[in-house]
C-alpha cells in the first residue's frame, strides 16, 4: 500500500486533486474530518474540539489503512490539524505531532496557494493570499524538519493536475509517467 497525502493551505486544490488521482489510479480517498465535524456541529470550532477532530481524522485514516488499498489518498492529515490549531488558537495538543511523526507516509504533495483563486465555501477563513502563503510555508517547514518526502505543486489547475498525476505514477512505479489526456 502506498500512502499519498495532499497538504497545503485551503482552496489550493487538495480535494479536487484527490478525486482526479483516484479517477486515474483507483485507490481510496480519505476526506477532511473537520468538514464533517463542522457540518455536524453547525458551529465554528474551538480549541476544545481539536483533539476530537484529530481523533476523527485518525479514525478515518486507520479504517482506510485497514482495508489495505493499493493506493491510499489522504485529502489531509494531522499536519493540517496541528497548523490550524496553532493558527486559530495559538496552541495545539502535543500528542498530535507525536502521532503524526509515528505514522508512515510515502509521499506528500504540497500545494502552493498562488496561481489559483481562493473560493469561499462557508468554512474557509483565509481569503488573503499572504495568509495562505504563510500556511504553505509552515507546511513546507514541518515536512523539511521532519524529513518527510514531498513534492511541491504549483501553477494553474491543469498544471497542478498534470504534476500530481506524474508524481503518483512515479510513486506507484507506473510505466506511464506522462499522465496526460488519453493516457
């Protein structure tokens, strides 16, 4: 099983790319638990919710891992939970980082916020590019500090899709690494 993580700031294409990757290569997509949590609770999150949200994200990830798909595509993982907790509340439960470091991920695709428009959806809260760029830097810094494998994706939607498909083909050892239309 190969485990791929899409990470980066909001509105950079993670969920869309997860679907594009699954459509091309199959596998199982694990979505963002926090979106489910907010829809279910019908309120903004508070610091006391962080642990529950993280446990929910891990439960979804663990259930998908247990099925042992050839490709597991994570729309997010605990890194986003940690960074959002720090961003919104100035703190984060220590166990999140410990748990994140204990898990194996084969590849992260880090999405740059520049080059694509921000789209509000009722849950997103960083319309300013400078805020999303800071979140992107925090993601990159954590991945680098912790020796995590990652590639950065940027450009317009088409360029991101193309780069993601090439990265996943390489991860899976696919003979076709062009991943263009018709492949």
